[in-house]
C-alpha cells in the first residue's frame, strides 16, 4: 500500500475511494476478500462499502458469485458517450448481419439509471417494419427487450422493480416468475406486450468475462416470426456471441 492509500484509508470517504479505484483497475470482477486484501480495508468494512456503492450504481454485484465490478453508472457519469459508443461499435456489424438474415429490426438496449434505454437499431429497408429509435425508453416489466434487461440487471435494481406496482404489464409475483423463467431459458419472447402489433425476441449480451453488458433482440410485426425457436433464436444467439467476442 502506498503513502496516499495509507493516509486516506482511515476515513470512510478514503476507503470508498480506494475500493472504487481498485474495482476500476481490476481485470474482471473482484471478490470481497480480494478487494479487502488489495486495499488493506477490513473485509466486513469492504463488504459494507461495496454494497453502498452498488446501491448508488457505482458498483455491480454478480448475482451468482457475489463478486463486484464497476457499475454502469460510473461509465454513464464519467464516460457516457464513449461507453455507449464502444458498445455500438462492437455490436454494429453483428446487428446489421442479424437484420439482414432475419428481415427484422435488431435492437441493442442497456440499463440506464434504473430504466431501459435503446442505444442502437438496425432496420430493414422495407415499408412495413418495426420502427425503434435510439434513446427510446424500454419498459422493464413488459416485452422481451425489457424483461431481458431486468433478468440480468443488478440484484438491487431488480428488487426495486419487482416491488413496484405497475398500472400496465406484469407486477409483483407474476413478474418475478416471468423473470425466473427468462433467466433459466436464457431468452425472452413476447407478442404485443410492449407495443400493439409488435413481436420481439431478446437475449442477453455478456462481455468476455461473462458479465452482463446489454440486451440484443429482434422485433417485427406480430405473427411474422414463424417457428422462431428453430429459425430465429439460434441466429440471435450467434449474433450475441459474436458481440461478446468483440467486447
């Protein structure tokens, strides 16, 4: 531990800064034990502060391993444009190919400050199609796009959404059961849940370390997906895997 670390680690703000810097510099995720060892902060204190950072959106905890990484909010507040630009840059070739192979609009969305946000689309050159725009809000309790975002977002955000009553779409136990199913099967499909006359199919996109990065989906007119489990889902999963390799 260097002199600066020694000077600041005795107050809460200093400990929080050290933990955040350690997450930023780490390759992949860090367990609470590793974070404590690297900073010299007691393990119980490190765990408490990491959970506080998670609640603020500056850190994110993996639901299965309990390890922590830098949260999306950190990138949004500090490198907003470059974060989204890098995601889109990596995803654009696969999304364009996905649109051409399926004839459907391909959509890339992320979690942004507790809501779903569409950040890129590739739309086929046809008169009748599903039209989406960058910057469009995505509901987290209805439609395949939002349900994938909710299924793989941070545990704290998922808890808040599941406890929120919605006037339209799923809420409470019904939403919780749907999300559990989405996580088990690894995809979500919906028809006219989010928009009238629209059908969509979505999968998660993970980075090279297996951390959730975004939602990838295709959307089109309801009833035009045919045997989507055999024809469209494998193509969508291939595109997601291609983006993951590029991240």
